[in-house]
């Protein structure tokens, strides 16, 4: 951002953004990026950071896959671009890299029957 006012405005809007969205009475949680279960649906500074930012380390993602469980809420996230999205147990990654590829977007339809 070359114009400082634009950067300040962006930072203001990011600070006002909610770190997560809960749907279907808690059966579905949507975050900007994947995060460990221990930070999901929490508002403290560290939890907000984990729900908003992702540093893609193979070991970190492996631990997310390991803690995935059908008995937990579905966790929908972006920020980890793959060609076809991610579906592993209760994890759903919807980032298909539209900015870097052919512009293909991915979405998820959430219904009451999970």
C-alpha cells in the first residue's frame, strides 16, 4: 500500500472483523484460515491470531489433520490453496487459488442436516 491512509483503513477494517462465524447452532465454524481446535471460537488475542493468520508449515497442517474428527463441528476455512479444496473428516478447505490460477472459486452449501 503506497498510500498510508489506505493501509490505515484496511487495518481498521481487519481489526473490526470477527475471527469466526458459527452456523447451525455450533455444528459449523468458519474461519479465515485453519487453526488448531484449542483456539477455535475464542476471542483472546492469540486465538484471534490463529483463526485469522496461517503460516503453512507441513508439520502444523499434519497436526490439524490428525486432530480432525467427525464428532467435532465442521470447520470451514480458506487460506490454504489447493487445486480441488480440502475435505478430510470435519475439515473443509475452500481456497482453490483463484488469484493464482484460472479464477475458479469454491463454495460450500451449509444445510441443517450437516
